C-alpha cells in the first residue's frame, strides 16, 4: 500500500458484493462481504427497536418529515427514505460519523502521516498512539486496510490491520469506535475469523493475488477506541469459535436460498385408493335423513344464526355456500355444508354456539367397572 492516503474503496456490484476478477477467465465475480456473513446469526430485535425510537424522535423534531410521510403512505420507497431522514434528524448517525472520522485518522497515523486532528478527537488519537506503543503493536503499511479474499468460499472483506505482536505472532487486528460492543461480540468473532481464514491479499486495482501470511487462526485482537471518550482497550477474540459460527452462517445463507421447500400437493397416482365402506345410519354421529329430522336441524340452525350479531350475520350471507338454497329449503347434505361455513364464521368472530345438533345421536354413557350408579340414586 502506498504512503499516500486514499479513501477510495474496492468496487462493488449492485448487491454490495466485492467485484473480484477470476484469474482464469478474467471476468469479474461478486464475492459476499465478510460483514454480511458476520451478521447472519445476529439477533436484530434490539437494533430494530432502537431505529423505531430514533425515527419517532426525528419525526417529532421535524414536522416537515411528518407532512411528507402523510402523502406517501402507499409508497414504500418514499417511506423508507423519510424514515432514514427521521433517524438521521434524531442524531442517530452523528456518533457513527465521528467514529468513521476517528477510524480514518488512525489509518493515516499508522501509515506514518501527520493528519490534521480536530480538538474533539485529539485525546482519542493521543490515547491510541500511546496504547499501540505500550503493547508494541508493529504495523506494516502493506497490511493496513487490506482486502482479503477466499476464492473457495467466494467471500471478501477489508481487514483494518494485520499486526505483529510482541511475541512475534501475526494477528488480525480490528478497530472499533462504537460505544458498546456487547451487542456485537458474535458478529465480531465471525468477522475476524473470516479474515483469518482468507486465502489471498487482493489488489483490486490490478487484480493481483498475494498469498496471505501465516496468520494466527485461533486468536485475533480488537482495539476498542470509543469516539470522544479518550480511552483505548484491547481484547482477544476467540477465532476458533468465530469460525464455527462463520460456517453455520454460510450454511444458513445457503438454506435461505432453497426453492424446494414448497411444492404443489398431488395425489400419489401409483398407490390405489381403497374405497371406504359406506357409513350407515347406525354409526355414531350419523344424522337420520327424515323430514322431521331435517325440520329439527333447520330450526336449530335458525336459532344458531340468530345468536350472532348483525355484523357476523352479514358475513355469513356473503360466505353462504354456492348452490345452497335458503335454510328452509336445504336437505341434509346442504345443511352439513352450511354448518361448516357457519363454524368458520363463528370461529372468526369468536362466537361459539354451545347447543349440539339435536338430531345427532347422543354418545352412550361409558360404564366403569366397580362403579354402580344405582348407589347415587339410593335414598340416604
């Protein structure tokens, strides 16, 4: 890497993947970003809640955004843009922007440059320089903001540093400027493990691949330099656990791409369907098909429908089975169809009807050995 500071980033495709040139064909391929894989297993509920709170705060502070939102209720793209503006208006990104500036300053300093430092970040920079020297972290200009790739697994990511520690090991070194890292422990471990398991250092300007040096694949280092706090802490990161989670993340991403989870339901034509025996009137639950029984069921259904409120009755009218006549003209089969529709309407309205069909045979009373019901009727 040259001593000249360059904020240009490696080119990416429309999906945010790094564009990597295939050495055999010369064609560019999209390699998944390390940070994308690292976030696969994250629990994003807390982050989502935070963004909602920030969006509400921004809307309160910016009535113009509320006015815009009122005219874009059905436009998802515009609403997303307005929500982002509201989050920004709440100051949610100001600290992140400060962290980005601090990150860039440390990069310039590690390259041997003397950048202009704002007063608000001076203490952070001084603390960083002192801490790096105290722990004897040895920097190499060629390993600062270095793009690492894995051709076999087709992922790529920019590691902040590869440093040599006091005991001679080469380790992945990553700088974090956020206030609280506790919500990101898992994704950070995955991120650093993927860097350590890369195959090549990739020069995106020339397409040249350089073998990755012998990096420690068991442990990485996080330098926590929270912007504006004037403190710097170092942490070991378990890369073996991170690599285990990285493999799970990649399997999870592949599983999410599966298209064979739902298929049209079909009968197995190779297996003959056995004819079920025709039910008899004596079977349990059978309704006797006589004019009197039909009349009794019609009256019972009339009472059942009358127990519904007006709105639910209106829904029943709309859902009345096709080809089913008026209640008083229904035969038994048509009444059965109507009952199924009515049950669905009642379930949706949470309005159960507790009187059973009076024409269905009552279940026989079960006899229990050793229990004589006559004793209950005997005078005491």
